[in-house]
C-alpha cells in the first residue's frame, strides 16, 4: 500500500501537468484584411466537462461571434480566402472524420455559415465496398483557396489520397475529387501541429 500511494500521487501530478499543457493551446488565424479572425483555444472546464475547445470566427474589434461551436482538442483548422469574406473551418473531434463549415459574408455586416461535405462522393463510393460505410475514415491534410470562391482540400481516406475542390458559390457545394494516389499520405508532425492538436 505504501508503495502504491507515491505512484498514484506522481501519476496524478503528471496528468495535472498534461492538463495544463492542453489548457494553454491557442491558435488564431487573422483574415488578410486584418478585420476578422478564426481561432480556438483549449480550456479545462472541470468535471464533468473536462477539456473543451471553443472555436470562433469574430471581428477583431468586437465580441460578437460570427460563428462558434464547442469541440474537444484534436484536429482543427481555419483558412481565409484572399478577399477576407470567406473562411473554411474544419474540426475533427473523433475518428469519424472532419466537420467542415463555410463561414461567409453576405453583406457588409451580415455573415452566415453552411456545413460542407468534401467527402460526400468518396463516402458513397466507399459505402459500396465490402467494408461498408461505418469504417470510412477521412482526414484533411491542408486547405487552400484556389480562387475567391473555390477551395481545395488535400485529403485522404480509405480509398487513397485526393485533391477535393468545392466552388462555394454554388448551392450545395458539390465536391470534385481528383485522385492523387492509391496510398494514404499520412500527415507529418508539422501538418498536424499547424492544425492544433493532432489525434
């Protein structure tokens, strides 16, 4: 019993240090015009919530959230177009794959958001295999705007590595997928770190 107690105390101390390290995680992505930002930070909300990750898109001069959600620390990213009127936000809280939103400016002081599904066609293709849809595992490696309205996702899934492009001005945002490789291009440590905590 006397030997177990120091081990338990030291383990709890280490867990406390890890929790504080998670709590310090913070990312901010400023829009090119400097007027808005997308960002997230990790915060230990205590029991029963644990460590949570609020994600927001907001004006740098105000406290009103243009877009917000609460997730958990794993893989998060945001990318602005050059006109600073559209921002892609991705978040992958679990192994089911990333959730993807387009946050866009409708008028000067009016913003809206819509959920996108870059993997829609690939999911349908994989669903027809012997594995079934439940084992589909997509992931986004990099987001890049190729024009003011078209965005590309360098991504991979069970079927291989792809470049997926969506024209966000089109209703429904139908993805166009170009296969790059049959293999899975795993993210490097640098790519994981650029999007927050990798998992």
